[in-house]
C-alpha cells in the first residue's frame, strides 16, 4: 500500500434545509479535520485555509494535547522529515490561530484519547486475520464477538485474507498493531448529533508554543492556560466518555442499522468535512474510517436520498485509488 497524504472531502457542499435570508436553506457547517501530519506546503495551505475558512468553521484535531515535558508531540503534529516537519508545525499553528481571526474564537475539538486510555487494540497476523485485544475494563463485548464483527464488516467491502496481508504492511512500523483510533476520532465528531456535547467533552485552555533547539526539529506543544485572553479554548474528551465511544465503535461496524449509523449519516448529511488524512502512513485506520462511513449508508433500510447518493458516490470515487492497490 502506498503511503499517501491528501485532502479527502466527506459530505456535500450543497445547502441544507432551514431558514436563511428567506431562501429556505442555509450553508452546511464546515469542518477542518486534521487526521495526519499537515505536511502540505505552507503557502499552499495558507491560501487554501483563507479560501475555505469561515467564522462558523469547526476545527477537529487528531492528536493528544501535550505540554512541554510530557513527552514528544503526537505523530500527527510532527514529521520525521526535517523539512516537512517545519510545514507540519507551522501549518498547525496557523490553523489554531485562525480560530481567533473573528470576534469570537471558533470551535476546536480534540477527537482522540491517550494511548493508555484506549480500550481496544488490534493486530494483523501473518495469516491475514485481525486479532482483537480488549481491555479488562471493557466488559460489554468479548474478543471473539468484536473479532467476528470486524471481519464481517471488512468482508462487506471485499477485504479478506489476501487483502489484509497487503494492508498489514501499512502497520509494519508498529509491529503490525493498530488502535484503529481514527475510527474512534470520527465517532467523537458526531456525538453532538446523538447527545449533548457536555456528556463527552470538557474545556481546556491551551497556549500553542513552538520550541526550536539548535540542530533539532521544531516541536509544537500545547501548554496549559487559564482563559482565552492568552490561550485557546479546546474541547477535549472526558475520561468517562471513553467506554461509550467504544460501544459506538462496535455498533458502527455491526451488521444492522442502529442509532450510531443514523448519527453518522445525519452528521455527514449536514456537514462538509475537509479531512487531511494519511492513508497507510504507519497505519490503516484512515481507510477503515472511510469504510465505516460508507457502511452507515449501506445499512440504511430505506432508499438513499439523492443527496446521500451523491455523498456516497463522491466517497467511493475518492477511495478508488486505495481499492486499486488491494
């Protein structure tokens, strides 16, 4: 599988029904979803950001917020390549600062959880099967049930032993392990559709700071602040939300339609997501996240609307390059 950084759009730019200026419609809410190291050329990214950003844009970050002294920044906030790393650090800072370009800071959501809090992990074995490890605290489902459900989900997209052996190499750097955390991150994006955000998120004030030591790559840390006068407001997952989001994960990949799949469809139908993604860069969770979204539409018992048909077609067309490698 070819490691690929790219923008991937989810949803459609068409307006949704509502009341706006007497026209009977209103623009869909835009989301900038950063789920990979933002390696794009700095001038290209800035031009793009100025073109698409509005005061109502929501920023979604797929990386744990770390202060200086708490370990290296997450992999989505840095790059092993020194030149590309400068792009990543600079672009991330520019994006965060953009949220204060209007009178009120626009929303920044952190849609990931620390590794030591993750309840499921997966290994793609030499036989081309996925083995699930379940944290003892997560007692609702057995390893056998989750493994069976995951394999059935993948088979719906023609992914069996032969294809998993190819996908496996994307996880070689992690000894063929993955948390599939991008799938968890997307489910955190949609929780406001199902319930009040306060059940899942809490505020933290952070000050982004770039550190440059002589001869070492730049690093961006999110040091703690007290308010928005000097820092930025981030919405971060509450620890008590983690079990619920993993329950949602199992429901999202299960065979039948359910409230989680309906929430995915509603979120995608009413939002336009600009997702910076890193297909097969040390992991396979980006691709599996897109499959999870498609699955929500495939499991809909009613006929898809014309808008939903367009959304699905757009996603499938963008995924052709990935399926062509299997």
